[in-house]
């Protein structure tokens, strides 16, 4: 049962990604009054699981869960619909639009992916925040490299104060050390 739940979660998360990516093509196409013939989640060779036509656009769910697509009028894509190219371009077709509009329609999916990544990372940072280990909770002290050894630190030392100031975060040590000559108050690892 657990494997079915994991598979359903994977399918749902990929479906959200596909719909948002395809929405990145769909929205600019509609904004520039370009005809959109189909908007599909999953591919639909031979038949669709569900479809509904609203206006001139057919929305649907295919049965092959390998992605999705937006069929834009006047654009040669995987369907290789070359019949429409025999006629002169209509004003609502992709090929009749200026180059800058065609570019925005084509890169819309990638742009949506980038925006989604920024939103996801922002939500992670908002929910997780900055987590750090206070120096007093560093049970085994610090690991020292050659520079730390040159100034007298040893593996396992616990830094308590720098230049008379208590250390709240290790990330702040760099500013404290670079601002003034170092006078480090520590608990030596030799005591343990």
C-alpha cells in the first residue's frame, strides 16, 4: 500500500509541475490573442480520459503520464500538422505574431519553472528559517583546520568568547575575528 501512495504522490507532484509549465505557454498565448487548440495534462494518443471544450480550446487529461502539451494554432510541433501551413497565416496564429511575442510564448514554460523554483525556495526558507547550533551546545567542540591551528586552536575546543564578547553563532565569528585582533577564550579539548 505504501508503494501505491508514493506512486500517487509522485504522479500528483509531476502533474502539478507539468500543468504549471504548460500554463507558462498557455497564458502568454492567450494574452497575445493566439489561438490555443488544446491544453492537455498527459498525452492522449487515440483517446482521452477526460476532455471538455471551452470556447475554441479543448482541455483534457490524456492516459499516458509522460508530460503534457499545449497545441497552439499555427505552430508546427510534435503533431506535425503541416496542412495549416499551406494556407496564408491568420491573425490569431502563432506564425502571424511578431517575433518577440513568439519568443515569450515559447520560453513561457521555462520561465514558469524558474518562478516556481523561486516560490518553493522562498516557502522553504520561510517555514524552516535559519537554524544554527549555539556554541554552548557543540558537545564535541569544533574541528580545526591549519589556520585554526596556527592561532592556537585544537580539535574539540569550545569557543566561549571572542575579544570579550559572547559568541551567539559560529557564522558571526568571522566578523568578530576580522574586525579586531583575536583573543579567544576557549575551553580546551584537553580538559575532557
